[in-house]
C-alpha cells in the first residue's frame, strides 16, 4: 500500500500525487478535555486514524493523501475544565483558508475537510460556503460521526452515536492509544448529562453554554461500555463511510446549471 500520510512523503511524491489528481483529506479536530480517562488529543488522534484508514480504502479507486491534522479547533465550551486549547473563529477561518489555498497552489483540486470535533461543524460549513466561489477547488466537509451515524449506532450498546468521551470515543482510543486510556474506574464516569438542553433554548433555538452545563466530569456518555473490539469496528465503519464519499464521482461533480437558455444571471464556479 502506498504511503498516504502527507508528512511522511517527500516533495516529489506529493508533486506526483497532485499530477494524478489525488484527493486531499485535511483533517480538523481539537485539543480539549475528554474527561478524567482520555487524553486531550482524543479528537485529533481519532480524526487522524479515520482519515488515514479512509485514504487507504479509497486509494485503488482514487489516490488519496492525508495532511497533518489541524488540531487547533473551536473549543471555548470546554475551557472551564482546563487542558483545552482553543482559537477564535477568525483564526480558525484564516488557518483553513491558508491551508486550502496552499493545496490549490500545489495543484490539488478535490479537498475533503474531515472533521472529528462537534464544535467545528458549523464553522466548517460557513468556511466552505465562503471559499467555494473564490478558491479553485471542490471542497467537501464531513464529520465522521454524522456521516457514519447509523452504522456507528448499530455497534454501540448504550449510546446512539459518538458523544464526548463516551462509549465510542473511549473504544476508539483503546485501539489508537491504549496506553493513554485510564481504565481503572470507567464505571464511575458514566454521565449522561442533560442532553437536549446543551446549546439549546426554546424548542429549536440556539444558546451558547459551556460544557459544564451538560456534565460535571467532562464526560457525556458511558465509557464503561467501551472495548477495543468495538473501537476497531467503529474506526473501520467511519473510514469506510469517508472512502465512499471520496470514491463517488458525484461528490466532486460540477454543480448543475438548470437555468436554461436566456435566463442569464451571474456565472458561478464549476
Ligand atoms: Zn471528542
């Protein structure tokens, strides 16, 4: 299997990948508290693992390469627990803009921004909206936990999907970094929090709140239900979901223009 990790390749290898119209996965994540049992790298490490596995799965159909993870994400809501490094929205936006422009200057045209942190989702979409008309590339944003949600839910016993430092993330970290997971008393950590009230107001309205509103120990979930077998399945399921996006020509196809003759209007990037 060819190397898919950008940082391990040499410049000429990356020039060849650009010439072969490779897809670039640009993972974005966080460094933030993940309860008393998981390291702060959790989202970054899981995002890296899912992206590398996805690139290897896709490679035969479409060469794919994975940049280093952008670990500096939007984590203001986790700051009260300590251990968290966050950046402002403007910094996050500028960083993604500059990295995406770098990729296009190197000749890459299809870019999958692969997010593994809930706090980045809305900003990721906004950034892609803003850049789509000014950057000479097709950009797609994905969050593995959403893209693979039904399959992930079928593996989990006590949770419907990936939640913070719960059954899923703990299981995946038991595969990625087993020496960094403190399994000494996972039972004591179960904390389902208030769920729906976090970041919500009214029936369908938004209010920002810190994560302390949801949980007292920084966990939202059931870490005691974790194990490495489950983690391996979750990583594979998530990577397969991303590989499916990468290898589907529809993902990268130019937008339709259904306006027809004589409608006129404003041109858009194809
Ligand atoms: Zn996480």
